[in-house]
C-alpha cells in the first residue's frame, strides 16, 4: 500500500500534468469556438443549409465532449486529493488505512499525458 506522502506526490504530479494537458488540448480556444459556433446557430439563415448545420452541431458536440472528459479527469484528481486529506485527518488509524485502501486503489495507476507540440 502507498504511504500518504506517495499518494500526495501522485496527486501533485497529476495536477502539473493536468495543467500541461489543458494547454495542449487548447480548451480555452475550444470554448471560444463553441461560443462562436453557437452564436452562428442563432442566425435564422443558418438552418437553410442542412449539411452545414449538421457539421456545426457535430463540432459543438465534439468540443463539449472533449471539455467534459477533461473536467471529469480533473475532478477525479481533486476528489482523490480531498479524500487523501480526510483520511489523514481521521483520528483512528484503522479508519485511515481502510479509507486509503477503498478510496485510492486506482490513483497510482491514473495516467495523464500532455500532448506536446513537435
């Protein structure tokens, strides 16, 4: 079983990798693109071209899904950090050990890879 310090190290490393990944994924640019495309769909003429409308709607859905996957990954790491702190604060060491065993089985194998430009 991993120690508190080892788990904390994994969570901290994951935070750094998540920051790099967020930049690599261009999530801020994606949000701007979603806003622009959504604004485009409000134009009544937009729906006159069904192929273009379908393409735009698919793009919006893809970008939203991409963002949600990143948010979910970040939330998993944040949840692990909170649970880690809670398990350390518990007074009874038996509960602390049980909490770590049940809450952190996958934290050591959680893999986050940033896309690096060539």
